[in-house]
């Protein structure tokens, strides 16, 4: 069963990645280039050079590898190179749905959850 409730971080690589890599190849990138703990409750997101495919690596008592390919259009991927972004889960949803992420200047602050009685 896929359990995304315990996700604490979502890391996005701005570099283009050869998506022929599977779990082992992507996990080496996370450990060597990102220098992050592969087994923490996080998602690691990679994109190809054409910006029409992404892979998401996730560990939850075993590895999950999510894959999405667009038939038309491209993902609005960050243009900077050699950076790792820690984005929110909502920003990941925006990215997957085709919206642009403003990672340098975030104009809007997070909305605090309100308690309604």
C-alpha cells in the first residue's frame, strides 16, 4: 500500500537525469550528489532533458519508483543547474499538474490552517 502521509521532505533535482536509471541508479545519485539519507521519509524527484518525463523515488519499507510521462507539453522544470530544492508536497502537486514553481522568490507565505468550530 502506498503511504504518502509520513513524507517529511520533497527534494527536486534541477539537473537533467538519464531516466533509463532505475532504483539503484537513482539511489546512487541521492547518496553521492545530493548527500542525503535515502531512507528518510522523503520523495526524490528527477526529470529528463526533454522535460516530458519524471521519476520519483520513495522508500517505505522497500523502494517505490513512480513514473510520469506527458504525451503533450513539458513540465515547467527549474532552469538553474546543480541545485537541490526542498519543496512542499503541494508544490509537487502543482508541478505535476503543469504549473510553474517560483523557487527563488516565493511570493506567498504558507496559509496557516484555521480551526473552525
